[in-house]
C-alpha cells in the first residue's frame, strides 16, 4: 500500500510539473488508435460502408468495449505486475510513470490558456483554432464570447474526466483501473455521439462512461463550490446556488455538475445551443 500511495502522489506531481510532452508517444493515443482500428473493422471506415442493422451495431458496440477494455487492462496489468515482481522500487517507478500518463491536470490548463492568450491578442481565428483542440463542437462560427464560453465549459467538465475521476480510480485500483477508466472515456469521446453513425454503435461506450462518472462528476461539482469559497474573484455562495439549481439540466447525467458550479462561481451563463457536425443542438 505504501508503494501505491507513493507512486500515486509522485505521478500527480509529475503531471503538474511536466504535463504531456507532445513528442512523447502517449498510451491514450495508442488506445485511440486501437479504437479507430476496431471501429473500421466492425462498422466500416465511412458512413456509406455501413451495411448493418441497429441491433447489429449495438452488438458490435459491445464487442468494441470488450475488446478495448480487455486489451487495455491486460497490457497495463502485465507491465505493472511484471515491474513489481522484478523489483519493488522498479514497480514504484513504473507505477509513477503510468499514473502520470493517466492524469491531465497540466495539459488541461496549458491548452485552455492557449485560448485565453489568443483572445487577449484579439486574434479570433487563432482562438477558434485553439479551442477546437479541446472541444468536440464546431468552432468556425464562434464569436469571442462563444470561444471563451466553450473553453470554460471544457475546463469545468474535464476537471472531472481528466483529473478527479482518474484520481478516484487510481486510488481504488492503481494504473490498471485508471487506464480502464481512460479507455472508456476515450471510447465515449470518439464514438459516443447521437448521430447516424454512432447512435447504436456507441451506445454501450457512452452508457458505461456515464456510469463510471456518476460519483466523480458530483464530487467535482462539490469541490468547485468549495474552491469558489476560497479563490479570489469567485462567488462560493452563488456557485452553490447554481450548482443545486442547474446541475441536472443537461442531457448527460454528469456534464452539468462541474459546469453549473463554475457558472455560478464566475457569474457566467454557460451551456446552451451548440453546433456539432454541422447540426445545431438545442440545449438548456
């Protein structure tokens, strides 16, 4: 247990200090490549290549989840257990590195601040490009307010997906469970859309992601409310009020908890209508 606690804390500190070096191959990108490969094998590379019924797509979506999770867990377990069996200190080092790769605290800050810097320069095209790297919505038509709002919403939501939830699963099951969570989260971000291609194929991944994020999302909202009480320029009382009022006003059972607390803390209006893949989605 002391090895696990030490590695978890060290991995978190490494993430705060280093973030994700772009030149270094990242395990989450490898998982994403595996998901893309399986998706093409299961339902084809393009929409016109699909020759499947909704029921077949649901079954193949389950197969995708099973294949991705089994490979991710097996590889992570082999690496971690093998390192500890060779030497406990080597195990701590390997677990530290794996923990560091699962967390995204520094990366979330760096990428969101790129948006802020371009807005401060009043370079709207560059700000749109920067925010397109961290959001799933269409950004070509966003004005300055839309760009800023999209970045803030992403930070509020991904505080759960990229920081709080991984830390919870790392604490419970180490990097093996941590990578399993990130695999589910990555599948949701790639195939968990309600469009013609992914409506049925991505359903299993999306619902599993919702389940795994039920507790972390709510904890994230509570922590944001508490943080708003002590951080300068934020309103803790209003964060709590809006968190209670609006945390369930979202199609997702989890996305609005952090966003509602953040909106209240900053006295901003977040969420609302957004464009995805050329289609306007009406939202509260």
